[in-house]
């Protein structure tokens, strides 16, 4: 693939300094269908490699992250070519056996997608992705009985799960294969903008820039993912709405707004009802108009499941039609079951877990997309 200049954005530390961005630094994504085919193998290889690293550490072997380098770089290349494809794979195939490994891989992918949107250099995307892949490594020091416990956790159990940064730091600093910049990201990704985070209660720009970014997307994926110990899962709409309320509280305003730009008003995998009464799944974003994404129709206006799903580019459709096609509302995740194989054939895929909810008004939509 084409590689871009290696000039990294200067990530300042002065209190008034936001993370600089380079909109348009990477080319517009092309060829979603072709990239989705490549992304399937890339995603699965990365999951296997990450799973093995965590398993090795759990049984007492020294942490070695070198096996993650190649699959991680292939993921970065895929995200640079077309970020939507890897986002679809993350939603279509959450890790079936180990929530924490799946959470780490999804965090890495989302962080790279946001970094690409902001125009961070490839080297910075790699640091973010490696930070995401290893951000849960401290949990290998906790008993599996606790990590896999079903039902509500006691307060002390929840504290043990949350306080995994210190054991992670010890593992990472004993490993020659992890760069100091990556360790710094992981050690600070649970800090929060208002100083309420852990372990050091740092605030504002005391938190390294890439740690702020990773911490926000790690929180987002955690909120929309099914976890062993709770049935309470936010939909992306609820999570986005809460995230937007937390501007300059838990997370800096700039990163929240950049995240909305990166993943869209209706993120990939969102189940939506159209003004025609039809139901669709959001397939990919149109950067020129985030309210008119590419979609896949899955149910007709009479409420009947379509025998064959049909992809539509809403922006192109409205450009060539006298009647506008619009999204009326987002639907709950459990509205109905869809055929994942058909979604792949239509050039998309969705896990149906953590989709938007119609119960929450998306107040973050007041933010005007640029």
C-alpha cells in the first residue's frame, strides 16, 4: 500500500494545547467490499495473536509483544485503506471466548480509526493500536473465576478488575519488546480529564495525549459490549449521548467531537428506521454527509424481512431521486434477528449487539458536523 510521510504531529503538553489534526491527510476510503474481504482474515489473525500473548502471560511466561507487530500493522494498513471494514469486523465477530481479549482488539481498532480521522502519522497509529492490544494485559494477573463471573460483582471485586494498570505496568516494564511510549499510553489510559481517574488522578493535559484518546475509545467499547458480570449494556446512541455530556468532564471536548466525526452520526452497525417505514443497517459512512450513510435494507415497509438484503447509498439515492430518503429514528438492538451471512453478501456485517436505542434522544446531534 501507499505509505505517507513520517512526520508525526507534535502532541503538546501545555494546558491550552489541543491535539493538532490534519483533516484529509489520508485519502478518501475506496473499495469497501474488497477491503471487507481482506479485513476478515486480518482481524481473525490479530485476535489469534492477541489471544496467544494473553494466554502465555497467564501461565507465567514472560510478556513478548513481537508476535503482535505484523498482524497489528496489517490492521493499520486496512484501516488506512478503508476504516469502515475493520469496524464492521469488530461488530460482526466479537471474541466468543474471552471478552477481555476481544475488548482489547476492538479498542485498538477504534483508536486507530479515530487517529486516522485526525491525521495522526502511521507511527502514532501503531503506538495507539499496540496500546489498545495490551491495555488489558494486567487482568492476566486476576483469577479467571473472577473475570468470568456471571452476575453482579461485589464492590471489592469490581475494584480488583478496574485496578489493572499497576500489574500491567509491571509486566510491560519487564518486557523488552514494548516501547516506552506504548507503556506510557497504557499506564495513563484510565485517567480522566477532570482528575477522577486512576491510578494517579491526573487531569487535563497532565494526561499524555494518546492516553487521553485511547482511554476514551476504551471506555466507549466497554460501555457498548456485553460483559460476563453485567446485563447492562449501552447502545452506541446511549454511549455517544453520555460521552457528549462528558465533554471536558471525563474526556476533552476536542476528542469527543473528533470521535463523532470519525465514526459518524449513525455508526456502522446501527439499526435504523427510514421515513419510508423500511428498516436498514448502517453499512458505511459518507464523509460529505454523515446523516446519509450507506445502508443495507433488511425489512420492507410492511414489516416483513426481505428475502435478499439490498445495499443503498443514501446520498447517491437522494441526489437522483425526487423523494428524499431519510433516517427517521434509530432502533433497539433486539428489534429483530438478521442474517449475518446476507449482510456479508451485501457488503456488510453486524453483530447486532450494542446498536442504537430509540429510547434515548441523541442530544449529541446538536453538534454540527463539518
